[in-house]
């Protein structure tokens, strides 16, 4: 006998989904119908309120292909109630955002709410008062399956959730999606860590560290919205391709106000048109350069050689040179910025004049002090003793003037290091200089020495292992009064100045107290692929714990010789394009033009990193230098030896190869016409 529709659990859940979508539409319509003409005092308030309403409307958008809820919790008791009272339990649907009905009763609970936490943390050992955890399976936006876990039933054996595993391994096309339905307990602990503390997450390929960082931002905005609305949040990624790849995660969670940038964006005080040799970039990125810049900046402060005379009316007030010298010494001894001290100097001189006035029987007030501080004689003194300094001009002189550099780098940089950073052909002006990315970071450091950099409430720094100490300092001064979530993998450091230890990196950030967490469970990379890539770990990151894949699906892995060269590479791409999901062709940067031409000649459509894939065009041609942080269902890795040889040194090349090998979620084909690196064989 068939089950009546009204008793079918799946039909009931579909009805609740339809009702929830209707309720969400009603919430959005309520906001759209708001009339603010009579509640704003002026056009500024009206513009602010209109912007807030517009953001709220966007946040309430119903994404048809995205499940509105993905789980259900049946509690034994009402959360917060005394269990001894035996109160009636409640049922909550867990989703990406809160949805309520016309009476204000919740139909879907935000995944970040405390009542939702047991969905990620509850277990048979610690059920957290949950009797049933239900997971939902979707095809597109349609609810098609459910799976129950009775946490209080001893007869029910603990088993891996089939729907959870399918969601983790589900093929993807396009940008990164959220993992809100699949967050694991160890990930959830990091996501929900408090705002006050900084966290550093060491995670190998496929451990979900990037997703954890983005979900942490979403959680903090939920838990501390007013504070972070004032202080701001920022996500920093390694390049534009990476930021484009992750940019839809936070909007899918209803968060639209988080700024995303690269380190180069943060320090864009000048136009970058040049590059540095690796050895030069290493020295420029060394933390010792901060002291060289500080010395060079404060060398502009010169002791006064004479007193200053201030004329007011018929009276002349003289501040002697020894008193001026004491004022300058005190300002130099104080821990304040160069620019702040320069602004304080005329006020200190004016105060000395006011003291004399008071001794003479006058009663000057603040207006008199400000007038004295603006006196021409005082201004001339400040200009000669504590002149204005332009940060870019300061760096320009350091890099162009060997004597000036030697004067301020003596005892800090060796002679060879000084020669390495000096320009072979000095630029004549800031505008004509071919600044490198490392130069821009030096200018940012100098700018902060002069005027304090604005601090944000929370910063997420992803792929941090590739930053130089000076770049860490640039990020750190943007969260001096806030906290930071650092994400990275020491084994994936692919710059000559790559991070050697997280303790060292956190010190440069100014967050030495940050807690270091390690994610070692691999959810995305197949077992055979990660095991093969881990052969490189002893050579690139000795002592680092290898990632252990927990996927039940072993994935697809093959190593093939390519006697026909590019033709064999194209054949592997065609083979993988017959499968469902995205395909990445990763190659050494120098081989990309040849492969692009071959793909075009063969009629195989492809895009570049950061460009949107479609169901018709699912192949992305990826230079190895841009592969970090990206994922594809299937990957063809062309000529591993060429990837290694394309880097300045072998260790960096092997790290680049490790990154390229671990971009596949479901399958990897390695093609090679030359011998594989011996570290792999």
C-alpha cells in the first residue's frame, strides 16, 4: 500500500521548503515596500538609509539553485530551558540565513546562530540534547533526498553520511561555493572562535582552510555586526584570479559588505611597472628594511642651531636654543609617528612662549597658543628642524643614492645586500621610476612611519605562506587594533622569501599571541593524488604532517608518458571533458602560449584563470604560477619537470609542483615527455 502524500516525510520537507521560500519572498517585499520619505531628516540620512535598504534587499535574494536549508535538528528540550523540567523539544531547520513567517516565528535558522551549532558539533558521544539530525540532498534547488542520524539510539551504528560525502565530492563548474552544509567539527571550532583573538590555520591541500576563513568572516559579522560595521573587515588573497574564484562565497551567505583585495592593492601608492630579481626582492622584503627606512626618515630631523623669536604686538618672546633642543629630544623619544611629532612641535614651542607670557602677567588662552603655533618664525623653525618628507621620495633616494643608503643601512645590510637593492639606473623622479611590487611595500612602510595606517576590525589573510616579512608588516598595520585570521600551508610557499615558520610570520604581523591550528583531514583531494604529491614533503617542508584524505571515493589518477607531446596532452583533456565537472590544464608558465595555440587549433574551447567557465566551456588553461588556491574536478598536469625548472631554485620549483599536483578534486592525469623529477619517483 502506498504512503499517503501527507505522511510522506520527503513531501512534508518539500512543503516546508516551499513555505520557507514564500516567507523569504514576503520578507524581501516588506523591505522593498518601505517608504522613508517621512523618516529622514536630510538628504544625507536618506542616502544612508536607502543604501542600507538596498543591501538588505540584496541579502534577502532567494538563489534558486542554492538550498535555502540543508539540515534539521530535533531537540529533546527547548534550547535554553532547564532539562529537569522535561519541557517539550523544538525543531529547527538550519540554512544560510534566517527566515521567519508573518508572525515572526522562525522557519529557517541561520547556520551561525548558537542553536545551529549542534548541527556541526553533536555526536553520539556528545549529542548536545539533539535526538535527530537530518541532512537534505538537493538537485539544483529541488529537495530530492534526506538522511537521518538518531544521536540517542545506541542500536544505530555510527556511519559516514552519504549525503555529506556526496556534497563534499560534488562536481563543480564556476567559482568556489560555500561549505556551510559540510563544515566539520574541527573546522567549526575555528569558524566560531571569538573576535578578540587571532587565529593561524595551517592546512594542506583540500583541508578547507580558505572556506573556513571565509565562513569565519561571515560568522563574525553575524556575532559582532555593529562593531565590525564601524571598524570594517577585509579578505586578502594572493591575486585577482583567486579573489574572483572566491568572491561569490560571502554573498551566498548574505554578506555583501566585505572588501576583498591583494597585498599589492593595499600598498598601491605608486604605479608598479617594474620587477626585481629574486635576490633583490628577498632583501627588499626583509624586515630589516623597516629599520633602514626609520633611520633614513628621522635623519631629516636636525637639531636647532638658534633660538626662535615670536613677535606679538609690541612684545618679543624668545625661546632659547637649549629649550628647543629639549623639545626636539622629547619628541624623538616619544613613540609617535613622524608626522604627528611634526604637528606637535609648533604647539610645544607655542606652549613655551605661553609660559613666558603667564610669568609676565598675561592670561593667554588656547586661541593665543594656536596663533603662536602659526607664527611665521615658528613655521620657519619647524620647516628647518622637522621638514615634511614624502614617503615615495624617501624610498627613491634610498634606492638611487648609494651614499644615502650606506649611511642608514650600515650595520643592518651587508655591502652585497646594499648593492642588490640599489637601482643600476637611478630614476630621476617618483613618476618616472619603474617601481617594483617590493618597492611599493617599502613606500607603504615609510607612509606608516609618517602617518598611522587605519586599522580594521578583522582581516583574513589567505595563502599567507608566500608573503615577505615586509608584506606581513603591511598587513599587520591594517589590523593593529583588530584581529586576524591567517590561512596557509608552509609546503605551498612558492616565493624565494616564503614563510619558514608561522611563529616568525605572526611576529612580523604583530600577532605573536595568535593561536596556531592545524587542519590535516583532506576532504577534497583524492587519496591516491595526495599520497603521490606528499612524496615531495620531505624535500619542501620537512616535519610537516601530510594530509590524510578521508574521502571514500579514491578518485582517478594516472601518470602517462607523452611521446606525441602536445597531442597527448590534448587527448587527456578531451578524455576528462567527457566526465562531469570542471577541468584544469596546468602547465609551466613558459609552455602556456604553445598549449593555448594548440587548444585553439584543435577547437577545444578554454578560458584563463579568473574567467567564468560554463557548461559548454569547462576547460581552464592555468599557468602554474596562478594555480594556488584554485580547484578543478579534473586536472591535466603537463610536464612536471618544466614546472620545477621554471622557478629560481629547486625547492621553490618543487613547492610549485606540489601546488599543481593538488588542484584536482576527482581525478588527475600527469603527462610527461621528459623525465619526472627524482623526488617523485
